[in-house]
C-alpha cells in the first residue's frame, strides 16, 4: 500500500467512526436506558481509564519519545477540553435529561477522540481500537441521556481536529514550552519579555 493510500485510509477511519457512532446512537436499544450498566461504565470509570491509558501508555512503551508523546497527548486533550468548555459556555444548550445547560459539545467525546487521534498517530495498527473506544464513550453519552447525537458528533470532530492541529505543530499547542522541537526530550523554555 502506498504512503498516499495509507494517509487517505487513516483519515477515513475517524470520519467513519464518527458517522457510525452517530447512527448507532440514534437507534433505539437497551443502552437507551440510563440503567444500562455498560453505558454508565463507559461514561464514568471507563472514560477515565481510557484517557489515562492514552496519556500513560506512551510513557511505558514509546522509549525515548514516550515523555514527549505523553505530553503531546495531554496537550491535545487539555486544549480540546478547554475549547469544548468554551463552546458549552457560549452555546448553553440544555441537556436531554434537563439537568443543566452545557450539552453542546460533548466533553467526553471531545476528550476521547483527541486521545484516539494522538495514539493512532504513534500506533497506526491500534487505530481501530482507539477509535472504537472513543465511539463507545461517545455513544454512551447519548445512551445515558446526557447528550444529543449532534453534541457527540461535534465533540468527536472537535477532539479529532484539535489533535490533528497538535500533530501539525512541531511543539504542540498550549504545553509547547514543555516540548522540545526534536521530539526526543522534555524541557522548559523561559523568556523574558522586554
């Protein structure tokens, strides 16, 4: 398979997962009940474990670049969640369960797709698993009546594109002072403004 074909295929994986998660979450199923334990787990503890794995695994298995990979994943995660929280504050969409006015976009979907995109960049063979995990977390937010389908689709897109922006920059986004341009070590750069 050529390099161009691989790039095209890797770009289609997240898009197809986003579309599939939206379609699956719109179908009536047992998971539509807030009492369904799988959806509650994916929205709660499962989400925390997934995000921790996305940031922690690079430290364990990516050798010399592991620290930078972990910081870059944390940077994409943090940046995307900040953007999602800003949008929630501006949009003020009421949640389907009526509990609050911070439904759009889904922060869980944003975070999960940011981590999936970062991990998929470093471990392309694992991309389907990372995106599947992100899709399950996203669909669980609809199943537990915390978000509308458009909320999770927008969150997934926000997480994906924020991570792609992170990867396109040699030193990341928010945490750029902690990232060395060589991608081999972590450092801190202090400058004095005159």
